[in-house]
């Protein structure tokens, strides 16, 4: 029981400490790993703690990548700016790091190249976790960031295959037949229900078929989990599956961050090396930003996407563990430092763009942008931001009562679904300050905040009021403190969704129990 006592206690304490200073708990989990490495043996930590956490971490990464795959559409990833930015950034970064490591650190050619490759990657785990927390995985910049990360992961897998002794088996060609299994996999999803069996189906597909299956034929289990998610992403129950795996994935990922710290305590020279790498992070972000701008992205999406990629990668640690074992500890410290730098930047990315808007505007060019947003609302008198379940229900209700609503969403697949159902829904990102300044709201009588993220609701209200909109703004929230924060930004009213649902249910019950009038009895 000492393993459970120490790992859970350390993770909880350090996670809570980080949360108090507004740094994501995952940074605390990293620090908890280093603390366990230092004090764990004296406290009776079992020798098998490392292998157990390695296994838990591996399952957590597989589940994370599987759920990311469930939310992705390949046709949205294979785009010029994604592929071009990935390959050019990898080439430039690897060349610069290789030269620096040879000249400044005196490393041999092969060692320098492999270490440079490991440092060129950005963290899929951190980026996916932060984007998912802000409900931005399907936004344009979220899809772009994940697309770049997928290509980086493929490069990492190719590096391992090229330099390691393990080669893909000829049986790996059988994986090309996986799409033929889609009807069977769909049948499993449809018959599993919504509770324990659905979780087990997800685990089977992510860990067994994706993870173990791909590893058996000499390929990366991480890639397998991701591709299994993509394979099932078109199914109507993919969102329910992702939701069912959410808590399980979160718990297993704690093990991932703990085991990074358990790699060992760094020496003073290793700390110095990791600190130097942390200082290089702004240059990494700047290169991403410049490349995305060169591929015609608008400044806002280029910056938010770049901030998502401003970190070093756990895949770099995997490469080091297989090919450069002596570099695992300093790389782990560098990854931890990069997470500490990147996490608050990602959490406040929309606020950063909002405050730097005027300085960034000069980087815009007159060319056609692939992420251009609409500016016409087609005489709509109600604007609904976010077309999930709440937004859709609101849209249908007010449309049936004679109003002219238009919905806004940043998920192209969701927009396609709604337009196919006859609803008027346009693509836009409500977090984008540039979008609001080009929007004609003169005919809009009311704005409904049906966005999922709390920060997105506050940003939308703030942008609406700053752009001169004086009409009605109404939103929904799950908790009273969230409602208060939206109202403080300028919203006229915010409904507590669960409370209102309770009122509606009570009203329906009272109506059903009300005795019939004499006329009705007759």
C-alpha cells in the first residue's frame, strides 16, 4: 500500500499547491515525481514503483491519444499549412540544435542529431490536454496544432524505427485492412450502452487493438491508439465514448507526469543545460508563428497555435529512453520547465491575443486566409454563440416562435451537421477579437452565450461590449460563480442550466398533477 499512499499523496499535495498559484496541476504532478525520486526511498517507496508508473503512464497516453483521435477529422489535418509548418520547423530546429550541440556541448555527430531531433518535438499530451480543457480541439487553431503534433509524432516514430534495433514486422502491412473492421467496431459501440461496457469498449480499442496490436507488429502503440480514435471519430457515439473515458484518462495521465520526475534528480550541470533549453523556447514559438503567418494564417490563430506548441515533448523522452539513456534526466527537467512556461501561456492565450491585438495587426497580409471568418449575419436578430446541445435547443425554440436566429461555431463538422438539418450556422471563433471588430451587429437584438468554455463566454461578452453592442446578452452556466463572472463582464442575465432544468421539470410535474377543470371532465 506504500505505493498508493506515496504516489497519490504526493500528486495531490503538489497538484493543489500549483492550483493555488494558478498553474495547472499537471506541473505539480511533475514536481511530485521529482520529490518522490528524492524522498521516496527513505519513506519506504517500493522498488517496483517505477515500472508500475511506467505502465500506468503508457495506458494514460494511449487513452489520451485515442480520445484526441475521436475528435479529429483527417481531411481537416492534411492541409498545406499543417504539413509545411511541421516539416520546415522540424528541419530548421534539428539543424540549429545539432550545430549548437556540436559546437557548444562537444557532442558527437550521431548523438547530437538524435538529441536535436528529440528537442524539435512539442508535447502532444500538454497541448491536447490544454486545448481540450478550453474546448478548442476542434477550433481552427486547435486542429492545426494537433495536426502539426501528429506529423511530429510520425517523425519520432520514424526516428525510432530508423535508429533502433526493432524494425516493423512484415505483418504490419495487415494493419492496412483495419478500415474493413469498421462495421464490427461500430456494432460494438452501438451495443455497449452508455455505462461500464462503453468504457470497456474504449479500453479495448485504445489499449488492446491500438496499443498492443500495433506494438506486436513493431509499430508505435501511441500511433495505433490515435489511429483507432480517428477510425471511430465519424460514429455518432464517438463523443459519448470520449466522455466516458474522460475521468479514467485523467487518472492514468497522473502516472505519466509522476514517472517523468522519477527518472532521477538532476545534477547542477544537467539543471544548467535544461535551463538553457528553457531560454530557447521563445525562439521555438517565434519560428512556429513566422511559418504559420507565411502559410497565410491570420495572426490570432498563428499566435494561439504557436503558444500551444511552445514546449518540449514527452515523445522526446521516449526517443531518449530508447536511443540516448544518459540524456533522459536533463531532458525530463527541460520538459518540466517547458510545461511550467507553456501552461500559463496556453491558459491565457486568448487574453494575450486580445491585449496584443494592435501590435499584431501589422503582421496581417492582404492575401486570402484559410481561417477567414464571416462578417455577415444575414439579417438575423438573435446571435447564438456555440451550437452544442444548449445552443441547438435554444435555436430551435426561438425559431419556432418567429425570431431569426443564426448560430456561430468553430467546429466545421458540427456546422455541416446543422446546415444539413436546415439551421443557419456559420463558422467563426468567438474567442477571436478580430472577428468581433468586423461584425455588423446593428440588426441583432440579443446574443445567447451557449459556449462550453468559461473563458470563452467572458471573452465574448467583453468583446461585444467593447465593440459597442448594447443589446441583450444572455448566457448559461453550470455554477453560480461562473454566472457571476459572466455577468461582471457585462452580460444582462445568466441562467444556471441545471437549476433551470429543475424548474422546468417541476413546472411540468405540477401541470401534470393539476386537477382537470369541470369543462375538461365533461
